[in-house]
C-alpha cells in the first residue's frame, strides 16, 4: 500500500491553501496512495483568529471540515488532516485544540488527536518567541486507529521531542506514526532529521513526517524536509523546501522481520515511576 506525505508553504488565505492542498492530494491519489498526510497548519499559517476559525468549524460554518470530507470522498483517499483549530466536541466556544483528524475514504472522521505538547519556546530566529498555549488548549489522549495501510498512531510536530508518547503509541499497536509539522528553520536544521529517524528506529514504525517548508506570514521560516522514514530508520523519500508530494510503499513483511529479529518491546527495562501519563484512547469513537 502506498503512503503519501505532503509538503506545503501555507499562507494566511484559507481558501487558497485548500486549493493548493487539493492539487497535491490529487497527485498523491494519482500516484497510488491510500493514505496521505497533510502538514501542520495546512489550512492557515500566521493567523491570529484561531479561536474564530475553530468556532466556525465546530458550528458547521467554516470551509475546512466540509472540504476535507469531500476531498476524501472524491479521491477515495484516507487523509491525516495535519492540524486545524477545533474546540472540544460539543463545546464550540471553548479554547481550540491543535487537532489532527483522520478522515476515511468515505469522508468520515474516524479519529481525532489533540496535540499533547504545545510549542512554548524561545528560538533564535526573526520571530524569537513562540507560545502555542496562548491560542491552543493541551490535548490529553493517545490515539491509534486502524486504516487500510496499517494501524496508525497520531502525533504532531513538537511531540517529536517527547519519546514517551511514541512508546505509548507502539504499545497501543501502532505500525505507522504520523507527524505533521511546521518546524522552525533554526530548530529543524538542528534536530528534525535525527528526531524523525529516532522515533522510527525506537518504535520500529514508519514515520510519515509531513511539513511546512518555506516563508509564511509573521514573518516565519519553516524548515521543510518532509520525509517518509522506515522502521529501520532509512529515509525513503524527502524534500528540502517548497511544495511536494512524497510517495513510498509500506513493506509489512520487512517490518515484521525487523520487529522479530530485534524485539525491543520485550526487552524494555526502564519505566517512569509516578509520571502523569495521558489517558489512552486506542480506539476513537466519532
């Protein structure tokens, strides 16, 4: 089964971004992909009206969710919808989460992951200060779901720095892990490649690392280098900057062989004591 990872250079115009994403997803479907991953903030970058966007989507008045569902149906494609701002279900006026949705080929939401780790960091770039918690609420659940290409664990961007989340995803049966991202140019150059490869190696999962790669409003520079990494840590496809569609196939037999020959989950000896873990939500019910 072919996998696709999308790289974009999203701007502040939601409808223009959706048109760009549609074109790239069409390329992915034409290339044989059964599942495609969009980057973090695929529908809008640099917007300060996150709460308004999320509220409109929750009330059925926004363009993003209908577009996602229609595109999945039109292309007969499973889509991991990077992130978009969405408040908790049934709470349209609550603070939004940075939400990654899994949409099936019938246009149905089959899983929702709210970003656990928010990027409240000072970076030596032209923006300097990032505080995602100003706009977003923290997520609380680990999410894994079944798809035609395998069992998929969901994560987002800054999550990559917290390996305990990925151990939980592997324990929940993940075979592939999505990581839609918008790494800064500075932090990406320092850490992106080693992080996505490490998460693949330690979990023995495919890592599907969609990315933003270019210049956005703010001004903001993102690192790009979207990639597909296999369970041995090999980079199967990568794009440095600009928009791109990356394709690779999952070899489930090789993955099973890697896990059998090096059974790291049975060898694990160290576990945190008394740590506050997020609740497990291994199966999502829409």
